[in-house]
């Protein structure tokens, strides 16, 4: 049985739905989220578990995990801005919560643990295409909490039989991200600007990013969960390996809006780059590509078009 933490979040909901479909007819998933799992309650093989992993005792958490064989740990405060504003809560959730879950997993006899980390651990890398052996040097508190989570994984991996994998996600985007109440991430923000006839505010513009669609992310996570362990602690970057500047992203969204949906082109305003904003971050994806024999299938243009098409259909229905 799977335990998916952060099951009510953007990536978590996609993952739980995919697992529920894959194991249809079997009670096989516990979705843990401090705010509940929303519409996922309707899935017959999903059980809701409302817990605060940063504040619950390890014993109580382990008692909730007696049937669990595999954990996929997504729960986190994942916005760099939010982490900066709420340092204590970010530490409790991202660091203490991860360690609590690792210790509870060992205590409950869990076999596999996957920690969803972030490319933010690399900070300002000298390399454009970053591989897993690149040094970690975070420049944001969010990135630091992910490094601390990874070190907790390393400690537990070296002192127990728990099989642990670390997944460093690059910039994940997708359709449900735009429809969430609290939008964060440059793609949903830029799309919101365009469809609401607002200026696009770019902080810097020359930053290079690696955008990967959530559907590809879920496929890779599930495939990596099945990959045999290569070492005490396996680490995989998950991205597309395709570099896109923030300025080009804004132009792409503008172009799709105008050409495909007849939306007036938004004005682009350039502001000063934020202090904790990494200049370049693109994944070397050879490790997961070799391990899973999978390459991301959804192009950035197709992914953005899909989001805007759903928005347009929603407006037409109103």
C-alpha cells in the first residue's frame, strides 16, 4: 500500500489519481494532507489521512502507517516566497516533517521511501545542464530546507534497511496549477496576466529554466519507484533538459494567446531580478532516462496550449 503525503496538492492529486487508476479495485492508497484531499475522497481505493507531519509524534505517525509498504513524500511548503515569509513553519514542515516521516517509516517497516526534492538545492550552478553530482549550494531558504531533508534521507539510508530515492524536480507546471486558489509558479502567473488583460511583470527575464509538465513528472515518478536500487541513496533529476528563458516564455504565452484564442497581446514590463532567483537551472536527465527508458513527451508549447484551451472552454461555458 502507498502513502502519498501532500496528496491534496498540485502534484499530489495527479499522482494519487494515476495510482488509483493503475490499481483500480484495490484499496491501495492513503492520501495524507494537512488540509485534506478534496475530491480524491471519491476514489474508492483512496483513504484520507489528515495529519501535520511536522507536529505529530513519530509513534503516532508510525501507528498510521502499519499497512504501508511505499511512501512518496511530496508534502512541503514549496514556494520560495512563502518559505521566506514563514521560516519557522517552513522548517517544521519541510525539515522536521521529513525526518518524522523517515523515522516513522523505519518504525512501521516501510520498504521504499521516495523524497520529492527540488532543483533549488543546486542554487546558482556554474553548469547550464546540471547532473546529480553537481554540488548543492542553495540560495533560498526553501532550497536549504530541501538540502536538510535530503541529508535526513542520507542518514536514515545509512542506518536502516529503508530503500530511499531522492527526486529533484525542476520547474513543474500543468493544468490544475492554474485553477488552484493560490497560484504560484511563473507559468500560471503569466497566463493569468494574459487572460485577465494585465501586463506581464518579468523580474529579470534572462533567467533560464527547465519546464516539465506534471503528466510527465507523474509517469517518471511511478517508473522510478519500480527501478532497482543502485546505491544506499539514489538521486535523480527530473526535468526535460530543454532550456527556456523567462522572456521567451512570456513571448510564447503571448503568442499562443493571440494566435490560437484571439486574446489581445499583453504588455511586458521588465523589473529588477529578485535576490534569491537562480539565474540558470536546466536538468541533465540522462540518469532517469537510462533508468526508466522514458523521455518527457509533452512540449512546453503543447502544455501551455492545453492549459489555455481549458481556460477558454471554461469562459465559453459561462
